[in-house]
């Protein structure tokens, strides 16, 4: 009988863990201050954590006006009432400033259920992102801003003395004078369990079973932006040498190595920003041209590739094209009907966003349209590759929960509007390190993923075998 009761208790415990009810703040009710804007604003605390688990300064988190030494508060609501035993506040910069928590059970009034005790300290940890990013990422001609050490991000897992039923809202009060330094709040969650809430990276466990990636030897060049032809036999890659960027091509040998390094003189129209973004069956999409605002030119052009030679067929033009940056990222569908860009405009969700434009009858493209809030965060998205199904998109971002600085993700297009995408899936810690990982290119024929990784102080090209099945939506 005792054995049966022990087994029953164990199963009940497991069921309780699996049945834990968790909700993240879904709506703002009131708040003390807001810096405004799409980055660092109060709305960034809504939804599940996205500055965690790596923590550190993030445009996806709320920076209150009095974050250095003042008092602030926020009231949030949740989609449905529930029993609350725990309120978790994710402080991605300088944790330990939550002083009082109240809950609303539908009356509009907040009952204090937790307050900071004298000498109580929030468990903290050191941020995992390297503090000094000196490399160039993709083709932007600016250095990554040096980020100061972040010593104590943390999660305030406030366990209530007594569970409260029917909670619809939470009020959190902060005293930012308790600790020196800047403060940011990533998210607020509630649970009916004492098991501490944590942030999880949205990934597929199968990615963690992949073999380690290998570094591709490229005859001494520092690489960026790999692009491979449909047959998997030829690779275009840009060599970075100080301020000079030149396109080279390599041929693939039967043993999988790359050889026959060739400087593609015809494609190198300047000394900077030369890169191949897409290789079709008989054309290349090439970036790097200078453009003048107001001309609709984007800096991209198409080259035909007949008989092994390259000939420009003209620039890519987009109606009312505008970009805050001097450079961008781009790709397109095989039929050229859809043009995709990573740029920053007045309509971005935060920093650089993914946009699309549809081709018109005259061969130019219409207005760029934002791909939406699911695939674009408050930080930067770009470096995209659309697979041949025209639905699966690989891209890089520093705006979702991740392992390092920029990580590689993929998402699925859910309808024909090009604005509805699935929640991005991280490619896992085998591929993504705590440094920059981006500019992905998936060779569908040979099922090999190539990408640029910042390793030991320099860009390297890595490759890893990845089955197509891992990119399927079901």
C-alpha cells in the first residue's frame, strides 16, 4: 500500500510540473514612465522574455526614465484569470530592485502579496554575451558598440505566502536607488506553482544532436556572405580586407572541400560592399552599388550568367525606397517576383527589420512592406535566405532569446500575404555560439548549412550537415 501511495505521489508531482499554468503580461494598464519609441519602451515588457536568458542591455526591454536612482511602477493584465502562487520579474540589467508586488482579482484594486524584506537579495548572474564586440557584422560599415560588463541580471521569482485565485492583473513597484547602474525590465510572468519561472530559447531539440560544425578552408581570406549555386558546386563569397571587399568564387571538389579560388573581376564594381546575395539558375543578385536617395535605386543589380560570363541587366528599383543605413541585406525568389530586404525605416519594429516588395509589370518593385511583429523584434533582423519552397526563411537576429550576440533562426510563412510568419526557431547551441553567428546559406541539394561565425577574433566560414527535415513545419 505504501508503495502504491509513493508511486501515486510521484506521478502527481510530475503531473503538477507538467500542468504548471504560466502566463506572460499581455496588456499594459498603467505605468509610471516611458521613454517612448519602439526600442526600450514600456511595451517591451509584454510577452515572454526575449532579452533572457543571455541578459544584458537590450532594446527589447523597458528602460524607465528614473532607472538610475528613482521609483517606478507598472500595472499589467493577463489574457485570463488564474491562480497565482508566483510572480516573476525578469530584470536583465541590475536585478534586485523590485520592492512590492500587488495582484488584482477583478476589482481594479491591487492587494499587496509580496514585499522586499530587509537584507533580501535577488539571485543574480553574469551576462553571457561578451562585453567587447569589435568585429564588423555583415556589411555595415560601423563597429559594434562596445558594451560594458553586466554583472547582475536576474529573475525576481517572488513566491507568495498564499496562492491567490482569479488574478487578472499585477502591479510591480521598483526602487532603483537600491543598486547603482542602469536598469531594464524584460518581462513579467505569473504561475500557479512555486517552481521558478525561467526563460527558454525557442529551439528544436534535434538541433542539439547535430555534430559540431567545421571551419571551411578558404585559402587565407577573411570571409563574409556565402552564396552557393543551385547545383551546390560553386560558391561566391566576399573577402574582407580592411575597407576592401571583393567577391571570389570557389569550386567544390568531390571530397567536399572548396578550391579554385577566383577573383570575380566583373562583379567587383567598386572597392566596398561587393557581395552576391542570391544565385539563380541564370542570374545573380549582387549588392554594392552606390545609390542616391530619391532615385528608387537600392544599390542592388541583377547579372545574367550565360555561358560562364556575367552581364549586368540593370539595377533593382523599389518605389519610394528609403533606408536609414548606407547598406542593407537582400534576397529574392527564383522567379524574381518577391524581393526581400533587411533595412531600417520609419516603419520598423525596432532596428533593422525584414521587408518584402512585389515585382511590377515593368520589372521594378512596389513599396516595401514590413513582414510583421512575429518575425521582427525591437532589435535587428536581416541576412535572410529564402529556401526553394518560398516559405522557409533563414535569417539572423539579436532580438530574440538567444545564445550570443547574433544567432541564426528560421521561420515559416503562414499565408500569401508575406506578413504572417511562425515564431522564429533558434538553430541551437551547436550552431549558435556566444559570439556573432549569421549570414546563413543552406545548400538544399547537399543539405549543408554554411554560415559566418566570429571565432578567435576573426570571421570564419563554418559548415554543418543539417537534414531538410529539421526545417519542416510539421
